[in-house]
């Protein structure tokens, strides 16, 4: 009888834990709803042809190019008159790591972007200059090197995202950086341009990222370029593209570098070109 009364009076363990379970389920439900709301209302890139991101790695010996537009995208976005836009981020740059830097204005880097049949884009991360090189064909369909036009863009900053937009119509070429007109020129003659592909150099002389490639089969106006930049960036100027995927290899490299920096790499301090050591004795 006593055992029977105790079983009636003493509550079960499940009854005590049910409020905790309800709280946990409620918190999980709130997190799920919050994630759905964020996903639904989060800003997305507009009118994207190719999203990316593409990872750019310096120091590799093998040349590595990657096709940006497939044939269908190329045929619908680029023609004789066209606009091409992309975002690029340059990091990990110093003069010691690029021994062929040369003086200002001396571009000896591999081109960063190839617009086959039109020209290419070179970046000088040391002096923070971009160069758009238009290479029209001659009347015979062969490249006429005497008609190559270089359009230099000053203040193409490292350690930040830059949007580069190139518009071409007839003899007129305009280059925009972050929605603002940076430079423009008139070609001497009506060029023979046949865009047949866009290739990205993924092993340049700097590390970084590139992404959000856009192409139009017509020349954008200055207002349209500025509007497109605002539509595809947040308040800090970062493009609305996904972050690079998480890689355990990159984490391991960063960890080993930090260990070397504090003296656990053959008992030597591993320095890069921008590190400073305060020696007690000269």
C-alpha cells in the first residue's frame, strides 16, 4: 500500500523535464523562423551572368585559366557593342613577393582577364593601377599591334573589392571603377572586334578573389553603371556574392605559418615582406 501511495505522490522524471523540452523546442523554432526570414529578405545580386566566387592564388608556377562565360552566355551578352562588369579583390601583395614589379608604369604581370577577340585586363597591385588593353584586328583579321590602346586606371586599391566595368560602342571605350567613370578614350579607327570568350587568370601575381561577372549586348550609360554597382553591393561596398568555401587546407597553412612566426619552424622566425623585427642589438 505504501509503495502504491508513493507511486501516486511522487511525480515522474519526464514531468519535471517537459518545461525544459518546451523551451528548447521554442528556441529551435525561433532560430528556424529567423533563418527563413533572413534568407527570404536577404539581398541578392541582380542580373548576374556568372556568380563565382573564383579563388585567385599567387605563387603557383603552372598557368591556370578558367572560362567565365559558356558559349550560350557569351552569345547573348557580348557582341560588337557590349558592356562587361566584374568584381575583384587583391590581397597578399608586397614588392618583395613580386620581384619583377619594376618601376611605376612598367606592366610585366600576366594579364588578369582575357577578353578573347577584344583585349585583356592587367593589374599592377604594387602601384595599384589597372590597365585595360584594347587590341583591335586589322582589315585582314590579323592583330595590328600599332593600334593597341592602353587605358590606365589609377587608384585601383588592394585589400578592398573593386568593380571594373568596361563599355564599348563603335570607337568609344569607357572604363568605370565602383560605378564612377575612371577613364575613356576614342579608338583611331572603327575597330574590328569579335569577342569569342572570356578567360580568368586564376594564378596571378597576387592572392584574392573575383566574382559576379555580368555581360550586356549593349553599351551601358553612366547612370546605369552607377545603379548596377549600388544594386549589387552592400553598404560597405562588398559585392553580394557568396564567401569562398571553407577549406581545411587553408586553415592548416595558416596555423603552420603562425607556428613558424613564433619560432616553431626549424627554430627560425619566418618573415614575409611586410613584417618588422625590433632587434635589440645591431
